[in-house]
């Protein structure tokens, strides 16, 4: 049985291995997230994920959705509030309002991935 390779050795070799799917990813394309500390774990407190697994990291997605809900609602009220409260619904709002929620989601996700990049 192979011994787990420490994060320092992996970084020195120029690649990281995803702990979920075992896919290798180069420098800048692997991401480290906090994980619950367990005894005897060489990489205690940190889990390395490839980009495909990182964009599905549940705590990050949950936090981004919360940011999108909060910021998107405020921006929608600021930008479209007068039209909404007047009772008018223009066809352009079918794409404007969803986009207003998408922007903070993407910004929060991009920020989280940038901060966790290895
Ligand atoms: Zn992966």
C-alpha cells in the first residue's frame, strides 16, 4: 500500500493530486480547502482538490449562494426597485434580474478559488 505523499513533496514536484478523484493538476490548478482535523492525518486541516472538484466544493458553493442571495437582492432593489414597486414588469427584466444574482455568485466563487489556489 502506497504511503500518502505530503503536500510539501507534491509542491516540490510541481503538481498536486486531488484527494477526491486522484487527478493530477499543475501549479495554480489545484485548490486547498479546510477540512475537519482527524488524528494521524498527514495533511491535517487541509484537503487538496483539482479545479473540477473545487468548483463543486459544497461549503464554498453554499457561501457563494448566500452572498448571491443577499447582494443580488440589494442590487435588484437598487436597480429595478422603482419598476417593481410600480407594478410594471418589462420583458428585459427576465434576463436582468437573473444576471444581477449571477454576478455576486461568480465574484464570490472566483474570490474563494483565488484565495485557495495552490
Ligand atoms: Zn478532483
